[in-house]
C-alpha cells in the first residue's frame, strides 16, 4: 500500500536532501509539503519547489499566502492574496496552506478577521478556481485553560485573553463557508473537533468539499479512544474525506524558526497515527517529554482498518482532493516568484528597520532554476 502524507513541513533545518531521506525511513511514498510563512524569508516556497523538481512525482507543494501583504496591503488583502496565489500555482504549487488560523500567528501578524469584506476576493478566487487549501484553525481547546502546563507555556501555545478566542475564530471560519460553500478545504488536526464529533459531522454534512486530516495533536487519539463507538461511526461515514497526516519535518512557525529537527518526535508521529488506524485492540501511550509533552498515559484503541478504507485514508483521499498527481515545477515561473519575493523583502526592510531579511532560500532556488532555464 502506498502512503501519501498530507501534512509535512519544509524548513531550512529540514531541507531537500535531509527531508527526502527521512521520508524514506518512515516508508512515505509521497508527501504534501506545507511551505509556511517565515518571519525573515517571508516564504519557503522557493526551496520547496526546488525539492519538488528534484524528485518528480514525489512531492506536492502547498504554499502560504504572502506574509508581507498583511503589513503592506491590509485593506485589500483578499485581492492581493488572490494575485499572489496565482503566482504560486503558476510556479508549480498544488494548493495553499493557511497557517493564519493558528492563534499564535493571529497575535504575531496583523491578519484581518477572515469574514471581513477585505478577504472576499481571495475566498471567491479560491472557490471559483477550486484551489485546494489546507487550513490550520485554532489549537486544542485546552490551550485556553486557566492552568497551563509548563510545556504549553514554553511553546507559546497557552492562550489568554490577549489571543483570539477559539470560538470567535470558528465563527469567522463558518461564516466564510456559508458564503463560499464550495471551497475545497482540508482542516488540519481534525479542526480540533476530535472531542466534538457531532459538531464536525454537522459541518462536513453541509459542505461536501471539506475534509480533515489526522495530523496529531496527541489529544485527538485520546478523545477518539474515550469515545470509541462514536469515532468508529464517524470514520465509517467519512472514510473518503479523512487524510493521513503527521506534521513531520521542520518546525518553522514564526516564533521557533531556529528549532532543530527532532528525530525522535518525527519518527513517533507516523507510528502513532498508523497504529491508531490499523491496530486491533488497545495499547498504552505514554508521555515522552516532547511531542506527547506531559500528558498522563492513556489507552489508545485502534480502528483495525484494512483494505480499501485504509488505502483511502493513507493515500487516495488526499490525492483525489488535490486532483491527481503532483504537477511539475515551472522553472521560469519559479524564477519570477523568486524575483517577486526579493522585492517583498526589500519592501519590508524599508518599512521596518527591525526587520532583518534572509534571502538565502531565494538565492539557492534562483541558482537552481537559473541553471535549468539558462544552462551553466
């Protein structure tokens, strides 16, 4: 059975050669690379496209919206992001990754509320063009708790009243779906509704182009196990709209871009997800001080899937959602994207003297794609 991981991260710490070799170790045939925003590079798409070109057919790339646009063009952000998205797709991206729903990013970057009129041109563009989107919305509801763990505080994932409230943000997202019911969206991490499967069921029954991925949060598997009969029924109903994902790769959200690649965590994530899907019976999952942080041990109950339904989740669903095999990178368009990003770095630097641009990803990709277009 082939494995396509719908949620893998590219970063400078986990570059093309390293990440490709690591996917070999985990038995992953194909991966959807999420090239998220970066506070100094602005975009990691150039490096991800280079990796795609070096490994034909193995990588999809989902590029993030233009980070600089939130500072430079806030009043016309939807129009700007639609134009930028067209550049990403022309260069070889297969879809768009929205990390903008992570509360940490909403606090760090001036992202307008998603249901404001300024966003409408982007949602209309994405709906009309059937652009595949993987959207991270909120975090586990316990991250808004009054007594956070030391691990949550260290990660910057404990959310007090200075962060956007999770229900406020859900309401924004649901209004976007009401206005644009044909958007093609995979909500990462089961939309953090693993403890609210009736609510998620209602959402997915209303919007047939909505999917979810199984990327941990480990709390997801604790919730599934605690409410096993409901989880089993949910997977039976939506077996063709759930995608395998792990979140392996480089950690590269805005506040921990220097965090090194964690081999132990990256090996554990696929094991947990695959064990849940294929195991019959139950086994104890214990904390490891890292990915599982300081949770108490719990009994994980497996679904015992096999055959067609397992193949759909592990491989077929995400490929059907995207619309086929990975499309090739376009070297000339990739160079145009690099030039665009170089201009944005200069704009951001002239706007804010505290901004320290990093063009290393652009430089490397430009050298690579220039050789393809112009030769040695």
